[in-house]
C-alpha cells in the first residue's frame, strides 16, 4: 500500500509549510510547497516588469518550476535557478496573492500539482488543495490561528532574515491577504467539508506535528483495513 496523499490548507503564516515539511519527513512522503510555486511566478513577473493580466498569462509558457533537495531542505527553482531566498519577501508574497486570483495561473499550476500527486506519498500545502487541487486526498487538514499570532510569527521570520518590519504593517498585510484569499473568484480559501481543522494559536510546532501524526495514523489504519481486511502493523506507515 502506498503512502497517503495529504492536503493541508489554511491562512497565511499559520504554519502550514512547517507542518507539511515535518509530516512529509515523518511519513516518508514528498513535500510540495504550492505557495512557493505561486511565489516563483510572482518573482518572474516582477523581474520582467509584467503587470497586465493578459501579459502574465502569455508569459506562463516561459516558466518552469521545480523543487530540489539541499542541505537546508527543499528549495524551489525558477527556470533552473534556485530562488528560495528571493521568493520569501513581503513584496513577492503580496504579488503572489494577487497573481493567484488569475484563473489561467491557477490552472497552469494545478495541472502540475496533480501530476505530482498521481502516485501517492505526497504532502501538499496551500489555499485550495483539499477543495480544488486534490479533492480526493486521503487526509485533509485546515490550519488556522489568530491574526495577531500569525502576524507575530511572520514578523519574527522577517527579523531573523535581517529585515526591519513594522508589526502594524505586517498585521495589516496578514488581514489583507486573508480577505483576498477568501474572497477571490477563483478557488477561494475555505475549509473542505471533510477537512479536520487545527487551530495552532497556542500550539508549539512539536504539538502540532504530534496531532497531525495521530490523524495520519488513524487515516492510514482505516484505509489499510478497508483494503486488506485486517489491522495494519503499528510500524508500517511511518517511523
């Protein structure tokens, strides 16, 4: 039996990527950071000074996005170049949020993301994974946290990178992105009907991972028994 397909959705700066990376490693799955893919497109458009919707759509054919393993973890590449650091700025994040509202951009990336999950053993995080990209995922998680908590986490990340953010501006950015993500016409952020919500406002990364592992275990055991008619060995799904 192959490993599960796991969809993790949720608001910005609520720890989706942190959880997805850790769970993928624990379950021996491939991690796919869909947000990084949108950021890579945004970076390309910024570099090319492309702003008009029609031009953005036309330029998609010039973009190739992939992931490579590094000593620091998985990095995203744009047309063969590692752009992991460049895509993590507020400017790129804001542009990615705007570009993600374009139907053709979403279709372009969704097709790639579905191919990545064709053979199972994938943990994918984003805004519409459980609702649009992988509606048949074995396990769906929806991450949330209070806006102020998420803003503080993002603020701390930027400070650690040597930037000098203003907390009020970071909080404003969080709230604006939440509104765009939940009100966009194309694939708005929402909790899938069968997703399990995890509010990690007061959880540590370790507590969050423990909860996700428990849910992974329960899901795997249920599927294993439905397929083979017997209980799974306690060590077959992850270590």
